[in-house]
């Protein structure tokens, strides 16, 4: 046991210390176990043995079930499955906080392309995206992926409007606005807003939906597995019920 627990490239002094510590720990464990067995009465020992047996059984069964499931369960969840489950159960996915999808560009106030940037930013078709990407080094900062759902505090903190009393008037769907200070020009477009207690957008709960479907699939398979175990045992005369 000592040899298996010693690493390689250890100095003589370190290995001696490790060996001594290992021996002391082992000895203490053995001495404590001996005292425990001596001092616990028969009823307490029997109860502990039952717990040990139950834990051993549970450990073997759980490990086997996990291996059985891993080999058989299909982990691919299609978009159709996710959409179907969402449509049938969307009332179970209410938002606890406001959310929004949007984009912004922070430009230096002196930027000479501001007119063309503003036009491309508002229209935002494929050609506009390519154009904005090509001149992105001119921006102080930007967020152009407006498919991502964010909490308003996160989104508006990027344009120095971090508190509800400041950004609430901008929190409307399909809303373009500009904010200008002494150094920067912010171009902002709020694509869509979902309020607290409204149904969450499917893209926001996509990973949760996938996990729910997988868990349901596993549960159904385990129920079938339990039935098959009993049916097989009866068929092979391993298990018999007497009335």
C-alpha cells in the first residue's frame, strides 16, 4: 500500500515523511475502528451493517444503470422535439426578470463615418453587417449579435445607463435611439423586450428544454428497464410470485 501511494521523483527526506504520515493515518484508523466495534452495542452494529449493505447495493445498481443508460439512450434532441415541448409547456417557462435583445455601437464623437454607420446600423441587412464588421476598428466598443438575450442591466451598463430609472424609458421593442456625450456617440437598437412573468423566449431556455427532454427520455427508459428486469426473471424462473 505504501509503495502504491508514493509518487515518483521524491527525495529521501520527503518519502520518509510521507511514509510516516501514511503509517500513522492507517494505524489511527485501525485503532479507532477497533474501539468503535468494541464500544458499540450489537443493535447499533447491526444497524450500521444494514446501512453498509444498502449503500453497497445502491452503489452497484446505480453504476450499472448509468452504464446501461449511457450505452442506449439517444442524446440527440432535435429542434422539432424542443419546439413541440416548448409549445405544449410554454406557460411553465415564465421569466423571473426582464430580458432584451439588442445591439449598440459606441463611436468617437469625431468619427467621420457616423452617417453611413448610422444608416447601416438601423437597416442592418447582410450587406450592412459586412460593412460594419469591416470598419469595426473605428468603434470604441460594440455589440452586434442581437440574437442574444440579456438582462437590461447588463446591456445598458455597456452604454453607461446601468440603473432602471435611467434606462426604463428606452426599454421598448423595435426602438432605435442615440445617446451623445462629450466624447462618444452611442447608436442603440432594442430589437425585442420580454418582461418579467412573460413567457421566456425559446432560445433563452433552449438548453433547459433539451435537458428536460433528455431526463424524461432517461426516466422512461429506466421504467421500461425495471419492467424488463422483472419480466425476464419471471420468464427464466429466477423470480416467482406465490399467491
